[in-house]
C-alpha cells in the first residue's frame, strides 16, 4: 500500500511561488496516477492538478492553468506541484492523491481517489 507525505507548504505573499512535494513509499509509485487537490475553510475539496501514471499527460483546473505545473520523478518516488503567481484564493490545505494506472484526466474525481496524503497548508497573504 502506497503512503503519501506532503511537504513544502507555508506562508507566501501574493505573486510569490511555492513548490509542494509528495513523497510516496510502500508501493509501485510508477504505476500510480498522481494528483493534487485543495480544500479551503468552509469549502469542498477540489481538484487542482494531475499527472498520469506514465508521466505523459497532465491536467489542470482552469483556476490554476498557466500558473501551476505538476511533475513527477519516478526515481525519487515524488510528485511536485510548482505554484507560481499565487493568489489569496489559492490559500488552502493541499492534498496529494494517488490512483493506480490512471490518466491525468481520470484523476479529477474525488470519489475515485484511493489514496490521500495528510495535507500541507498553503497561506497566501495579500
């Protein structure tokens, strides 16, 4: 069973950047589609970005397109979310997610996610 641990959250000013990392252990990382979701206080968890299990495809929520990128390093069993030009509305707890053999587009459904990390807080000051 794959376990996921996020890191890299913190406080940043609007317009700044952060890079989140999600380290996976305990399974065949290369076989998992990986994604990031976020949840702000009082709001539902929402999809942010995903990368296919093969690494050949990515998918982003409209709200982060052009600002966020997602990548994976299979040698390090780690997926990254590079967040640029952060806005106050990006503030949330960010969760790493994994599903076996999923394309990026298939990673968008919260109900289908098999594995979650514990989350990392991102705070954006205006």
